C-alpha cells in the first residue's frame, strides 16, 4: 500500500504562488498521477463507483452494469488495483473487490486543498 502523502513547505519569497497551499513532493506527485490516470478512463471510473456503492463486489456482478465482457472487466480492475484504488480477494472462481478508502482520501485531500490568496504581483 502506498505511503501517506507528505506536503513540503513553500518558500515565502518564491516567484510565483503555487496552485496548492504547498507543493507536492515528487514521489507523491508520481503516485497521485498514477491514480488519476487510472480514473481518467470512463469505464474505470464507473467501475470504481459501482464497487464503492456496493462496499464489496464480485467481478461476476460487474459485467452487466458495465456492459463489458469478463476479460474487459478484469483488465480494468487490474488497472485500478495497480493504482492502489481497489483490492481484491479471490474466492473460488471469482475475485471480490473493495475500495481502498485511504487512497481515495489521498485524492480528495489533493483536490480539497485550499488555494492560497495570490500575493500582490512583483517583478522577478
């Protein structure tokens, strides 16, 4: 499971105001980019929402609502799992999936970070 995100301090005399209250560390940006990339696919986004709504969901129950074949569902669940967004448990023939709440919290934290009020413009 990925480590908790760290936020680095900003330099008060920096030339430009950052988008976030504090910039992301390079490793955190890399980790988050993978998760956001996985969610950039509409099928994966729907898949994640179906699993989250159910709390836990069997792969066999995802084919019909997505309108996708079992190999396609498997491909997309594998991508979400690789991004750390879901975890699976093999039970007999099927895998049961559930969301990793900490990973979603990491994504929410980045999106909910308040934007700083821009400082007055100054020449660099």
